[in-house]
C-alpha cells in the first residue's frame, strides 16, 4: 500500500511513497553537516593539512588516528582498494574497525592536474545549504594506484572529512594497455610466415589454437564495455550473442525508441560519442555505434551464437561451455570452450515479466498481443482501432504515443504509481554542470558522482527532485487531474534513486504526459486485470475495456531468472539477489562476486556500464593474477 505525502511545491498535489526491490535495504537519508559561511582564506592549505595527517597516519598504520579525521557521521566509500569488493563505512567506529583488518593504501596526494580537480570551496548539496571544500586525489596502494574525491566540512571550528572516496584504476604491473602502453601493432623483421594485421585479427577472433579466458554472454552495452575493459587488461575474452548483428538488440526494439538520457551521460569507455552526435540517440543509430565500437576496439564477438550447455568444475575452477555458431560464410560449427570466468551480460533485467493474470489469453481475437520487447511499432492506417497498453513506465508511454500517432484509440493501464520527470528537467537540472556540453570530462564526472555514498546521494536527490518537480509542476498537476497517479521515488528522492533501488517504475517525459493530460491517451488506473476476453479486458472491479490490440509493457524479472534459464538451477541457486542496496548502500551482486566462483553479472544503463565495467574487469584480472 502506498503512503500519501504532500508535495512541498504544491500542497494540493499528492505523491505516493515508492517501494524498493524486495530484499533491498531502504537506505536512510544522510544528515548533511551544518555549516556556516567559512572564513577560510585558502582551501589548498586546509586540504594539504588533511592529506598530510592522512599520510602520517597511513605510514604509522594508525587506524584510530585516520578515523578521527572524519566527522562522527562521515563516510569512507571504497571500490576495490581496501578490499577486492565495494564497501561504504559510516562513522569513525566503522572506519577504524574496517581499516584494522587491512589498510593497503600507502600514500594519498592531491590531484591538481586541472582547476576542476584542485581544492576549492563550494556547495555540497546542490542548493547552497551546505558548503565545504572538495578536491580530487590520487593514491598508491599495495595493489596498484587509483583516484578519489574528498569533501571536507567545518564543524566547531575544525575541518574534518565528510566523505572520502577511493577507487582502484590500475593494478601494479598489469596496467591498461593504453597511451604509452599501447601495442606496437606490427611484427618487424624477417620472420618466416609473418602475418599481417588482418590475418592476426582473423586468428584472434576465431580463437584458433587457444581458449578464451573469459566468456561474456551478451553483446549489448554491458558485454561490449566489460569486453573492452578486459581486452585492455590483456585478458583473452570472447563475447557471444544470438543476434544476427551487433546492435540488433536495439535495432529490433519499437519503432520510435530514442534514448531518454542525453549524450553526455551515455559515453562509452575509450571512445566518446562524436561532437556532432544528437543529444538523444535513436535506437538504430545506437546499434550502428555498437557495431563500429566492437570493430574499432577489436573485440572478439561471435554473433548468431547460442549456448548449448554449461557446467562448472569445482575442483579445476573451470567452465565447460558448448556453443553453436553460425559463421560469416553461413557454415555452422559447435565449439566446446573452457573459460575461467563467465559473465552474464544479457540485459539490465531477466525474463520478460509477463503478467500472471492472463486468464482467457488464448481466446483473445485481436491482431497483436505481445510483450513490449516484441513490439515493432503500431500498424499504419488503423484509425478507430482500440489499443490497450498495460504498464505506465517509459516503454508504456512511448508505445502509447506511437499508437496515438497512428490513429488508434489508446488506453494506458496504470496499476500502481509512476515517478514522472520531464527530459528537460533531467537534462537542465538533474545532470546540469556534471553531464552536459560544458561539464568536466566524463571520467571526472563519473568519479564525482560515484564518490557520493548512497545515503548522501539519496539526500542530494531529494533536493534535486524538488527542483525538478517545481519545473514540471504544471505537467504533474495535469496528470493527477487526468487520473494518472504519481510517486516521487523512495522518500521523495526521485527517478535516480528509484532506478537504483527498483530498476523501473518511472517515466522520463518526452511528450507522453501531455497526451494523457489532453485526453488523447486515456488512463485506466488502480485496477488489476482479472481476465482477457475475446475483444476486451475485464478488471477486478468488474469494468471492461474494449481492445483490438494489447501490449504488455510490464518490464522484466530479476537477472537471476535469466541465469536460471541459461545456466540452470545449480548456478542460479548459488548466486545472491541482484540489484537493490545492501546494508552499506552498495549494489547487491551486480558487478561484484555473485556467490558462485567464476560467475559474474554485468548490466545497467550506458553510464553504469561505463563506470562499473572497469571495476568488474579489475576484479577478474586480480583473480587471474592470484591477487584477490
């Protein structure tokens, strides 16, 4: 049951408090340190003193002294540095306790490579209520080197650490093969039977006389990004996909699909989208980019390839995987491979979430009945035909809009509530200054964003969401008047946190809301479907809705369901729950150890794949080198 809360913007607008993923921890809101306008003249001097104290304590391995540098409610978020995992420690006691187990960092330095990275006094929370000093760092550890971000707050006249973030970027002796470590690309000299690049490339992609160390199942953004990261770490990796071409997983989606995220948020590792690229990427254009990306980065991808069988040898820590492949010349081959690691990169979610309320489904006489993933576009010249779209998130709205533009009489079935934020508000408010045309390099933006502990991010998003809601208030009031029910995300923290905690339940408005407000798309709200009739849908309240076509835009199940379907019960039963937060505010299972050795999950939107692909690749590389 949803709990009604009043909007601070408009007391007449009610918004439902959203639920999180089952089993996920509903993390609390951070308490921002209360700060006054500082009289500090030199942020550099203050940052220098903190870093000097950190290094002195690190050298002495004085974990208690390190913890004392934090505010009592301060945070240390760490990705792969203090352990080969992701953790967030809150408060001095947790910091000291965790560091007492091991503290491999040897030295921290302030990064002054750009003005953006250097210490500066400014706003922490996006609205001006909390101010302090923020600066970027580099560090060395026993494992390698990395980067970080520090936020300092002044409390009772003393500057202390509010948040400290450390993330591993390179493993010592196994750094990425980029820039001054780039490959030579040619074999000089008088070697007999010397092969040129094309011959070597053909051998490599076919894995002649060798085995892949890592097998990635799926060649969408998740598979491509982690494949690129592993390649640049020198790990032989094979990606397989059942599609005919790389990018077909996007090309095959509904006709009008365009990314709702702006281009600055969606760059991929090593190759940014070019400067002329549109702000919002059409699906087919993205598919073309994916295909070019794989070629430019020389990723080994087998399309038209299916898994026939998989098994795990516990004693040898090795997989046996049989695949069936259709080659370029249309010949088929069956190969048995023995990778050390397998990554499931088959999408953000799992099996199609086809509703259980499909009584009478076989009797429906309409022209189309499908899941949104199978929807290719509304049929032309269907004026007067009645279309029903079940589901009120991004896909549901986009499909409804497509039906309306083709002349259908459209009804959107909304069973619970939806978090709605306009694309304009996200671009010009939510991502402004960080992911925009004048923002920092995307890797710096990622570093800043992921340096925020989840509690702090959630608290920040409450403020951002309120600003976005003020921008969108006319639309939100219109939706409520039209009978479309809204929520504002977990504890009013909006779309961003709803995506992290639930993975769905939101709509980035690109025109669908106005169609509902204007009555061009009708809404059936708050009723579950009881039965599918030959030409209609009957709801739990006894009402009926005529339908010539039905689309179920009802999302997907957990990635674990797909693991069960692909790899079987034995594997699926060993892995943990996926997505949603653990007690520390880190994502569960995805991008980290799953509970089954040699088995990993990779998924998320383009931005998450860009950042976490590196962390997953580093974990695998560390395992191969017996470092973790």
